[in-house]
């Protein structure tokens, strides 16, 4: 009883702090992110709330960090390399700093045990150098993370063609899915991505990765840019046995392939479909006398979409994916296939620009022939988020997630997490 009372008091305290801060925090600041500084626009031009993209933001990324132009009647679309030819390269327009700090209260239970903990966290502190090379189709992005030892994102891209019909080639390390796709495929307004993208299966395969490889893309849009079609193909080294990405010195010959097709119906939203196939080395029964290694193949495919059903007010998002892996429980014995079905539905209501109420439901089931009963993971999340500046580069978020699992794979029964965080980008 005492533990439960302490947990309730902690939740109430975080809620009061968040409410007062959302109401009283000053609404003006001079700091704006680097691309906003370069193009003299607010973050809301490309984001509903950072980091979720709008159609303009999607096209901005597909054009190699260049704003879609205004094209008059009868005019030909300009070449991509000419979109920012009048803007000289400036260091101040390329450097960005991102920061995220949080306070959490969490209670986890498993059969026969339970634990609770509170903590202050430095979730992210990174410096970015990103921009375009004038009078060329080249663009670049590098990240230096000060908050963890993980290798950062870094890639160089070339974008050619015209603004309404362009292609790009990129090499380096970047998000597998990230900001490719419509809003339903990109980053959630919640801190944690839907389990469809974030869950690591028993073979340590997940969409939540930043692989090294080549990316090819093609983008079409009409002269007024009110819709868009995009196709992206990524070929990468893939994953290590523990699920981390291979950043150098790959010892396997096979490559992972990820394909995603996007249709932005209009600025309100659209649909994306994806397919992901690869192989990885797997250590099975780790630490036991029966430990062995093999190389399972895996496949993931699905669809996701989103749409504002009320103009700029109610954003509905959903996704569904299916996965299948090779599976073995003993060396030399193929036990059939691991299967996974995952989906989510999210509704975000914008009280005002940069101020949203969020709710999401996640469900994932998994099974393999020798595994006995299926595992099921269910989670529901609610929260609110408010940008504290007119530019949209600073935001406070309060969220609660209740996650429940049953079956042999998940390793816990319930996990309840309250998180209050501050995001800042300059």
C-alpha cells in the first residue's frame, strides 16, 4: 500500500508541475533551429510539432534540405541545384543543438516481483551540422551525440532533377524509417515510437535502427506541391547478433533491403507501404551449454497512414505490420517461422498551433511453433505537449503509458511510466 501511495503522489506531483509550467512558461525566445534561420521560417512550416513532418517538411527532406519553390502558371520547375543558389553558405545556418531532459516515475511488475523507481534523465544532447552546398545538388548531415557513446548519424546526399520530379542518392548512416513515409510512419508525438517500429523481437530485429548503407529515392509533385508521390530503397549492412547496427567491418555477405512507397494525398495526410528483408547472425540459447549460432532471414511488411479529419485539428494515425523470421530452438533443427503482427492507432487533437492532446493504443502478438502459447503486448498512452515559443523549437510534454504483456517472450507483466520532459532545439 505504501509503495502504491508513493507512486500516486509522484504522478500527481509531476502532473501539477507540468500544468503550471505549461501555463506560465514565457512564450517568446530569439533562438530558432538552423534551417529556420536559413530560410526565415518557423518550425511549424515543416512540422506539426517537432519532429513530426508536414507535407512541406517531407518535400524539404526529399529535395535535400531545400524549400519547395513557388512556380507560376506556365513556368518550368527549377533544377534542384538552383533552389538555394542565392543563399551563400553560412556556418550559423548549418549548426544546430538539440537537448531533451526528463523526469520519470516508473513501476514494473513481473510474476513474483515488482519494483518502482524515479529518475532524472538526459535523454539527448547532440550537435548537428547540416545543410546544402550552393549551386550543386549536394547536401549533408552529421550528428555528434554528447549524451551517449553510440555512433552518430552522418550522410552525404546528391539530389538531381527538377523540383517537381527529383531523385536522390545518399550514403552514410541514417534512420531506417524515420522521416520517410507519411506522418503515420514518422516520429510519434510521444517520446516512445509505436511498438510496430520500436519492438525488438527474439531475433533482435527492430525498425528502431540507424543502419549504414546506400539510399535511393524518387519524388514527384505537381507544380503547386499540394500532393506528392515518393519511392525510397535502402540497402544496408544490417544488424549485429545483439540487434545493434553494423557500422564497419561487416563479416556477412548479404545486405538488408528496405523499400517504402509514399502517397501524400494532400496536406492533410496520406498512405505508405513498406517491405523490409534481410539476414543476420543470431546467437541462440546464449550462455547455456546448448548455445549455437545461425543466420535467420526475416521479412517485415505493412501499411500505415494518417489524415486530419478536422482542418489542422484532429490528426488520426494508424499502422499495421506483419513479420516472419526463420526460427531454430536447437542446432540444425528448423522449428518453422517466428511470426509477428503489430498495429497501432493514435489520435492527436491540436488545441492550438503547437499545443496537442495525444492518445495511442498499441498491440503486438508473436508466436513460433515450438514456443507454446502466443505472447501479446498491449499498451495505451495519453499525454499533452505544448510548444513554448512562437517558433516551435522548444516544447514541454507530459505523458503516461500503461503497458501489459503475457506469454513466454516479454519478460514482464505490467509497466507503468509517467514522463515529463523538455525538448529544445536551436
